[in-house]
């Protein structure tokens, strides 16, 4: 709350409450919208350029959930579905505790990589090469190639398994 001109109490030290934050109005006509937020500090109005007001509505949820949804949907491929179905059929809920460990470890790795990328502006491979040398960077590339090769093979296995569900021979469908 802003003190009125008749108020004799001294002004509070520091910044005004967040309630006094004014967002710039959107222009009525089509033109390049200036990015900025107007902020009142100790009675002075200051325009902070380069800042945008936070997203609202559906855009806010897309900004929050977007990277996580993209990363989690990467596992919903033919090989993954075939693996989940066969493991679930063989073991039921006996191995559900593994999902907890895998989910936590994947979240930690994704969060660490995203923080490193945001802070340094470089990818994980660049940081490995810079910190540990070219040998470890080549080793990391080799691990990624082996993992992606396994993923491609599992895709074809999943396609073959799905084809057999429809009565089609996998030796015809996979090639």
C-alpha cells in the first residue's frame, strides 16, 4: 500500500511491495512491442528493459512442463512399449521399485544437465572435454553411440513385435 501525501509516517526503507509492480500495457496498433517492466522503487518509476512479464494461462504451463513432457515422451516409442509390456507381463508389480530409482536418477541427470547448460551456455560434451580432456569426451561419445545403436535395434524389435500382434511376419515387416 502506498502512503498518501497526508500520511506523516516515514517511508519504509527498501523496495516497495510487489503489489506496486506495473506491467506495461500492450500497444493498440501493430508495431514492435517493447520488452520491459515498469517498477516503482522509492517513489520513482523505473523501466527495466529486457524483462518480460511472466507468461500466464496455458503459456505458463507450457513453459513449466514443456521440457519435461518432451523428455518423458522420448521413451514412448516402439521399443519402449514392447519392453514395458513384456516386463510387465513377466514380473507384474514385483519390479515397480526399480521405476522409482530410474525416475529419480533420470530427473537428477536432466536437472544437472539443464543447469549446466543454462549457466555455461555449452553442452555436456563440451564441458566434459574442457574439464576431463579429449579422451573422456571420446569415451562419452562412444557410450552415446552404443546407447543410440541399442535404441535403433529396440525400435525394430518393437515394430516386429507389434506386427506379430496383427498376424504379420516380422521378417517381412521389419526390413
